[in-house]
C-alpha cells in the first residue's frame, strides 16, 4: 500500500481492516502508508509496530494506541507555541 493520510484523520484508514487484529499484522498491512504531520511524516506501519499493545479490538482501539507513539512533529503547527512564555 502506498497512500498518504493526514494525522488528524487516520480513523477511516484504520477502519479499512478486519478486527480484532494483532499488532504485527496491522503494522504489515499499513507499511508504506505515510502519515502527514504538521512538520514531517512517518510510516503508519512503523508507528503501529512501536505500539505496546499486542491486539486491537477495533479501529478506535488502534487509533487510541497510535496516539501514544506519535512523534513531537505530529503535534500542532510548525512554530506554534505551547503556551510557555
């Protein structure tokens, strides 16, 4: 698979797979799918492979676990302040 998806909208892409699914199978099925961040990108298969959870019951479950492995580049807009002065 060779697609690009926006970081803020991966749910519909994740929903394209059958669940329950194990981490390895899900990571393999999304290898080559690029997730676009505010400042950079990453391979969705690689990100899913980093998740600690071994099995996903559904797309929402996979999406929630994915949030824990996103790099700092995935958050906010480039140059956006986090509120610290």
